[in-house]
C-alpha cells in the first residue's frame, strides 16, 4: 500500500539535534504536551529540538527573519499534521527573562505550535484572543499557569 493511500497513523516523533538533554523535558513529556493540544486523530507530528543556528537558518529561509525563534510550525500533507521546530536556547532564554518555570514555557511552546498546525493564528487581535484562550485552557489541564499573566 502506498503512503498516499495508507490510513493515517497517529505518532509523535521527538528529535533532539545537537542539543544537550539538560533543561529539556523528556520525549514522553513533550508528547504529553502535544497530545493535550491535538484532536483525537491527528496523523504524524515531529517535534524537532534545535540550537540557535538551525532555528535562525529556518526562520530566515521561511519567514525572512534573520534570528532564531522559539517555535516554527510546518504543516504536513495527508496523514501528516506537520513539524514543530523548537529552539532550546530561545526557550531557555525566554523562560529566564519572563521569570517562568522552564517546563511551563516548554509546554506552552509545544501547545502553541500544535495550535498553529491546526490553523490557529495570532496575526489579528480576534485570532490572537481565540488562540490564547485555547492555550490557557490546554495548559491549565496540564497543571500550568496562564502564560500570558
């Protein structure tokens, strides 16, 4: 059976590329954060944890912004929800600057990225309010405080 006609398989793959494990939640935790934000059937999702250089290169190539960013989302095709690329350096830096627990910020970035893959956006105020409200509800179910307060 070809991939195009194969039934969607729900799977979350976590990749850590050149990033030490210290300070990064376990693959099981990252999967749990994602599952809280995903519909019952979602297909395949890859969560790729990277360093500043890879995040910067991808952000420059796809968004025209020459700096690393916390999370990038790339939508997939049939049976594939997509990919999240999360920059460990940026997440750690933001958590320190915002005086948030690192684990809470990781959860927020995974949930935020998963919502982008489902069509949520924050370009307009109404969209941002809808997305943020959803993030807050999901993070609350995971035991985390409102990331916007």
